[in-house]
C-alpha cells in the first residue's frame, strides 16, 4: 500500500482535492476534481473557520484573546488557512477579510504596532518591527492578494526594514536595531531575528515574482545556515495552519524549528538539491517517512495526513539543479553562548 489511497481516504474533501490536483496532477475538468470542488465548503475545517468571521470581515480566534492586535493576527492566520485550502481572491469570505486588513493599513504600507497595556513593551521598546507587517502580509499573499497594489506597498515597507546582511531585525528603538533574544538569533547576522526573517521570507515566497528575488533568496540562505533538525517538530507549521495546533505568539511565533516549513520555502523560492544543506534537509525529512509513505505527527495524529501531503508536495517540487547560489555555511544552532568559567 502507498500513500495514495491513505490520503484519498481522508474525510476532508479539501485534502483529497489537493492530493488530486498537486500530487496526482489531475486536470481541472476531471470528474473527481469537479465533485470535490462542489464539496469544499462543507469541510468541517472550512465551516469552523467561517463561523469565526465577523460582520467587518475580521476573524476572531477561539482562545479568548482581546488585545488590539488580536483581530490582525487572527484574520491573518485565517487567510493563511483558507489560502492553503485553495480559497483565493475570488472567494467572498477571503475578500472581506483582506479588505478588513487593508482598511487598517497605514499610509506607508505597514500595519500599526500593538497599542495596549498587555503589550506595552512593544510600544515602549520599538518604533518599528518587521513583524507588524510581515504577519498580515503573509496572510494576504497566501490568499491570493500578493500583487494587489496595497500589498506591493507593504512589501516595499518590509524590504526597507531589511538589514545590509539580508536578514530582518527584531526591530528598531530610537533609530537603532535591537538585538534579538538568543533563541531566535541568526548564526551569521549580528542583529538578524529568525522570527522576523521567517515571516518576511514566507511573505515573499507567496508572491509570483518576488519569491525568486535576491532578497527572498538571501533571507532563505540565512535561514538554511541555522543547522538544527528536530524530529518532534516536523510538520508543526502545517498542523498549525490547518488548525490542529494553536496559533499564538508574536516574537515567539517561530520558536519551534520545523524542517517542513523550511522545505516548503526551498521549493517556493528555488533552493535546489545541489546545495548540501538542502540535500541533507531532504534526507532528514525522508528518514521519518513511514512504511506506507506517510509521516506520523504524535502530538496530533489527525494532522498526519495533512503533513504527509505537504511534505510530499515539497519533495516533488525541489529541483536537482537550478540557478540557486548558497553563500552561508551551516553553523550549529546555539541559542545562548556558553559562559567560560573563571577558574
């Protein structure tokens, strides 16, 4: 038995449709494709997400948070989920959510910083954080609004925050860059923040042209230099995108290292197997593939088929050789430097 019948047996019509379209390459007029397209909105995942949308187009989350950034974060995550499932710019709920985000976008293309007491440290410590725009822009781009003029303005703002070495910093205070906490530092960047850089690169990866830009490639190159592979977090980002893991965190959003997310960025941006780091990443992921071609996700077994689909898609789309050029050597991940003993 292979993964084909196992994935096509999943109760989600959206997963079955994605398998037919992206792994089995069924044409648009295929009878099974047409049948599943008619069932897409009946999916429990979709119904559950749509039930959280308000009259203004924003989405609320199920965790009860009520800070001023709550609507931006939850709406961005909802767009990421709906975009992943194949609901794009033509879908009414997506359009309303995108218009909500655009309605609170600043004139310079960014989105506002958090402004409540619970997150006062952001307002007091920073004048700008790439995340403030990276979070909503990632959701908008995933849902098919990457080339909207308002999104393009956001991309330009985000690129203006980029450091000379190609990474994105934690943010700025008084015009100066702030050092990132050790758990999200980048090996070859003094001020580079892994969370901010991952959001920026992810947003670029959803753009049809910008995903192949030097800025996207350089950002991915720095992320690939972080030599850390953790088996227990493989597939976490897919599980969170679909809703099997909770979506929370600001600076801590990408605290977990997910090889599956990195693999997804590789094929979208164009990193190839000629890069030893990418080849080792592929070998690491394949090493956990089960007897029947699937990957098990112990924390939430119901996410296993989704994660398997996502990893199979990434593996099938990474090229052996392309115009990818790597500049950064792998460096073992060390969140905090060891302190020398005095005696």
